[in-house]
C-alpha cells in the first residue's frame, strides 16, 4: 500500500501560500529558467530557521519551473519514511498544491532506489516502472501514460543521509541537470540540519532560562505577596536580581538578592544562589547563619563575584500580624508602608555576600502589623536615571514619597505601582534590573 498510517490529502487553500522565490518568479524581466530556479531556491532555504518551513519551501520551490512534482522523503527512526510533495495544480496559488503522508518500512523496502539512498549505497536513482512512487505521482497528477521522467538524489544530514529528493516531469525529460539537482539537495540538507540544530538550541536555551526566571509566588496562609521583575535587557526575562518565597509549616521564608553585573552571567550566578539557598535550608533555617554559609559557598564558586542578599523568616503573630526576622548582606534597607501612607526604614546592615571571608552579617526583628506592607527592592529602583534630567537618579526620597501614595493598598498593587512609577522616571532609558517584592499580613483592610 502506498500510504500507511499517513495522512495523504488533496491540496487545500491553506496549502497554497506563496513560497519563497515568488518575487523571482514574477520578476519584471520575465520567468527564470529551471536551473536558476533551483539555484535561487537553495540560497533561499538557507534563510529559514524552522525545519517544517524548510521542508515546505523545499518541495514547493521547484514547481512548476523545474518539475511538475517534487517530493521529499525523510527517514524516521522506526524505518518508516515521511514524505511531503508539491505538484503542478492550476487551481492553487502560483499553480502549486501540496500533500504529505507516510510510507511503512515495507513500502520503503519495495522501492529499491529509496532504500539504497537511505542506506548510503547510492547517491541518486531513477524509480523503475511499478515502483510505489508511481502511485504517489498518480495521486496528485492526472497521468495518461507512465509517471514520466523521474530523478531522485540523496539529501545529506549532519552525519548520515537524511532522505531523498524526487523530481518528476510528466512530458519529456527533466529540465535540470543531475549536478544541479544534487546541489539543490545538498543545500536543502544543509538548511534542514541548520534549522534542526537551531531549534534544538532554542529549546535548550528556553529550558535553561526557565530555571533562571524567578518562580511564581506561592499562596501562603498568613501573608499577601506581590512581586515585579524588569530585566535590564529588554529582550530577555532573566537578570542578576532574584527573589523567592518558600512556605513552611508555620510561616514562610523569603530571599531577595542582587548579583553584581548584568545579563546572562549575572543570571547564572543568581540562579546558583537561589538553588544553593534551597539546599542549605535543608540543614539550616536561621537567616543570619544561612548568609554565612552562602558566603563561603560563593567564595569557593566564584571569588570575583558578590551579591547583596536579604533573607527573612516570617511567622504569624497575635492579632493577625507577622513576626519577621531579617538578615542582611549589604542589601538596601527594606521599607515599611503604613496604612496611612507613613514610610519607615528597617535597618538590617551586613556586608556583601561573597566579598570577603570575614564578612559580618546582621539581623533584626520586627512585627508587621495588619495594614502595613514590607517593601524589598533592588538598587535598580533607586538608581533609575531620568534622561530628561541629565541622568538624575530616582533616589530613596522619591521612592519614599511614591510609596506614601500606597497606604492601605494590596501587596500586588504596591509592587506594580513602584514598577510603573520607576518606568515613568526612566522614560525609555537604559536601566539595571528592577525588582520589587512586597508582603503584608493577610486579612488586613484594602486601601
């Protein structure tokens, strides 16, 4: 059977989008010849970075200038072969229709030319009368006699043959030389391998990036949380700032940090710090002791880098309040916003984490009353520069004033308000990572 387990289909209107090269086909100097059509197609395929798009354009491009039908056969891991074809169809756009399907291993074995090409024992071949490819051609072309002139050439892969390209002309001989057909197949193979490699790298990068992006905030029993992160690199979602909240049986832990530097290097280090903290919490829970352990780890990992870090441990307190113990490693002092808009600083102190072996870290305790919001931020907030004011920084005083407008607001609204106002101040200018983490006791009234 010609197609087994496949999806042979007649051309539909959605198949008939214009392929790459229409501009050449419709050039004011008249149509180009079949040889040049294949040469231009090989060049055009090199600009495509999606494997499915490469396949689609590879079979469409030769039709109808260089062939009445063009088919691509790509080997599957189970011995089957998936095929795609484009054929001359006056109803289609530019007179091209498409189809696709699958040949079983038995069907491949009954086509000696294809079997030899896939095994690497032949670089080209001509299907004999009665070959399964004849039925494929008749499926799409109204042939009155035989299948016409057929030529198949190997499509190379990175390490072995990836498949075979078939050209068919119903009347007379093919208008392209064997050398031109081989060159087109080689260009197709190179483009397909490049596109597959690019897609693999893109998926790998996406997987790695997902490990570097701050995890969504959890739902904790005793507090309402909010967070905003804006990378210094507009096109990326990663940076040197990190934060995290980890629920416990009676409360939760929080972490916030700002690694020196920007971009991928800083993001990798921030990801390492987040994962290291998760591991260290298995053996230690006190925030100040955790900073000492993290300091030793950073010095052994990369003595040239350091980070500001703020760690916290929160537990419910009487009256719906939160009791917090904060430990600081050189991070800007958090701010507490009262229900009425008053703002006070929480001094924690401490040296940078990873700077020196003898680093001293500090801790402080506070009670966050219902209606109060703790705001932790990176220096990208206060150091945001306004290009219309000669690069003047936002500064701590302006931050306090804009937080004064958030009295009684939710944790999420407060974080978003800070990010919005900082963005207004920047007016599109360059900036460091901008990160804000907010929390307030759950159940307090909304502003």
